[in-house]
C-alpha cells in the first residue's frame, strides 16, 4: 500500500538537489498525512516524482517498491519562487507524477485528489503535535511539542494549555532545516521539570531546550 510520497531533482548538482528535496518536503509530508485510502495498490509503498527539464522516460519504473516517474520542470526556476508559490508548484509536480502512475497502473485517482484537496483546505499548513500532551504535577496545565514544517525551516515549540483546553502560551524551542532526518533528531524525550517548566531533550541527549508556562 502506498504510504510515502517524495519529489527529487536527480539531474541537478548535489547542493541544489538537497535543497529541492528540503524545500518540497513540507508539502509531500503534508500530503502523506492527508492521504487516506484502502485501495489495493500491491507491494509498492512509495511514489517518487523526479523533476527533470527533459523527460527521458514516459513510463514509471518500480525500484524495489518505489514507483518512480519523471515530470517536466526547471529546478532553478523553482528556487526563484516565493514560499507560497513553491508549495503550489510542489503539489503540482506531485500530482502530475501521481496522475501518470495512476493511469499506467489503472488506479482510482480519487483518493489522491482527495488528499490534494485536503492539503489545499489546510492552506498548505503542515503543523502537527509530536507525541502526546502531558500534564504537570498540579494537573493545572498540559504541554505538548508542536512542529510547524515549512519551506525554509521547521519550527519546534512547546504549547501549554489549561484544563479547558485553552492555549495559555506557545514557546519557540528550536528551528532547523525542513527535513525530518534533521529536525527529527531533536525529538528524544519531553517532560515537566517542575509545575511550570518543561524540557525537550534531543535523541542523543546532548541538546536540551526549556520552556516556562508563566
């Protein structure tokens, strides 16, 4: 079953290729969250859309379960777009590739279109909570780790809510590159130090970030 989606620029130099994947990842990751389908798609588990100036291969290929397809696009032009335009173009590239694969495999394209519509309904906002909310010792406040995954960076914050679920405060903890392999390293453990202070500890335990509710 398909569960992952990505964009790539295989013909670009390594720095531009990495930049392209990072700046498009907020959209492909959001699409993954929005894609809900139980249709049988066989063993393939990922769709990878390659953006190239000249399409050399019209049919997709199956690389160990990764369905790879080429669509036409100019990566240097992409870099000159605004953040919002980059998100629009990323979704366009992705849907072009998905459309080709769905047609060639005779899949129902509606679930993919539904995911596209949900991405737009959310106005491309890729914001989610890591883990579960935890209450302080007094049971008066809850805290959770909020992640906003954008084009240029990923922001990790602590969000405090009261007993009624009202947001009391949001405290920025750290920002890094918009790629889960990078900012995911900050997501080790999260807990209360006292009734007013929480701490996020990186996976390797070397980095610590504190936030105070009051």
